[in-house]
C-alpha cells in the first residue's frame, strides 16, 4: 500500500484538495473544528519529515553561508519589491492590499520543507535556514508594512503568532525527531517509529491539504467576487518567485538540490502564521484574513504542481559540481519524479 500511494502521490494530493473543498462547502459548520486541527496535523507531518532528515546534516547545513545568504536575499530584498508591485493592483481596497502584503512578505518555514523534499531538494539546508527566516520576517515585516501601507498598520503587528508557530511547528517536532533518532541507534523501537512515519508521509500530507482547504473555503466563498481579483496576482507571484529563486541560485552557483530548495523557499509563504495578524485588523478590513486564506489555497495547488515542475526546471546533472551534494542530490524517498 505504501508503494502504491508513493507512486500516485500527486493525484492523491489533488484528490485531498477536492475532498477538503467539498467538505468545507457542504458542511461549513465543521470549519472551526478543522481550523483547530491544522497545527496538530501539520506538526505530525513535519515530525515525519524531520525523521527522514539526519539531524547531523542540519548542523552542517547551518554553515552553508552561500545557501543561507541566497535564501535571505531572495526572500527579503527581491520578493518585497515583487509584493509591492502586485499590491498596487488592489490598492483601491485596503483590506485586500494588506492581506496580500502580509502573506507575500513572509516566507514559509514549515510545509515548504516537506514539498522541497518531495521535489528532491535540500531539506536539511532549508531546515537550517528556518530560524533565520523566522527572525528576519519578524524584524522586517513591520518595516515593509510601514513603507508600503502606512504607519497605522503597525498597531496590529504582534510577534506572538510567529513565536508560537516556530515552537509548535519547528522546535517541538524537531526535538521529537531527534529523540526518536537517538533511540533508534540503540533500540529497535526507534527504527520502527521511523519506518512507520516514513510510510505515513503521503496520508499526512493529504490530511494537511484537506484540513487547510476544508477549514477556509466556505469563508472565502462568501467574498468570492472581490477575492477573485487576487487569484491572478497570486499565480503571477508563484511564477515570478520560482524564476527569481532559480536565477538567484544559479547566480550563487548553488548545486541542484540547493537550487530546488531556494525555488521553493521563495515561492512558498507563511500564510498559516500571518493569519492571526490579519484577523487582528479592524472590522472595516475584515476581508484581509480571507485574502490571506485565498493565497493559501492558490499556493497549495501550486505546490503540488511545482513538485513535478521544479525538478524539470532544475534537473539533476551528475558531475563534479554536484558531487558534494551527497544524499541531497538524490530525490526524496517519497518523490515520484
């Protein structure tokens, strides 16, 4: 069964998105329950992901200054310019503009690691970059909002959602994975847990996609006409961001797995973390959280596509330049490239 769903993961992910949409639209009363399930399901998915990454690689990846610098420059120098340009198309609606800026200015630090692995990218290096990405966005988001939207927006910028997400979605699963890996070196039970979680990766990803879509789609549907203005902007962002990531990685002369990781990092946003910030906006701007959620739904579909597309845009070429990539140069165990 595990072999079957590994071989058919992309159709299964699309089916999970459709199922989540169906449940969310036909039984909108379940949305609050599904929303409370997002973090636990996502934490389990990340726990399974971290188990598949030898934690020794994360320590070595933290010393990869070229990769870390490329990710930071692409996300916090180039992407803000792209986000500002796209925000001008909805500047007449302050709620839409703020929602778009909140989500596009903050790079993802959680499920981007999963999608990167599915595409054969450098999971360990991206995991090592997560603390830097989190700190940078906490410091720079108020600055960019002040520059792009005005000083009054700063009243709703709260660091608590960022800190909570980092602890719940990165620190706790990473610590648990480290404990299991340490046990696995001495006792069979640790190896069994690793094998079970590796086999559960596809169902966990399906559950995450279905829960996120199901919890939000009804609310988005209530403002569908206005929110439809954002869909082409979010699609354009993904296309531009993937291109920016590819160019930045090539400019920095990164190997193939690192190039794929940069492409995913630049194109994936921190929507689940910034949603509480959008919800804290005044009632007059109550469309802003829906603008954030709309980006999530567009992005999840885009990520499923990019799992197939990115390996073609950054194909693996065996040679001296990629020799040091080691295990990261090979597709992830659950990739079906």
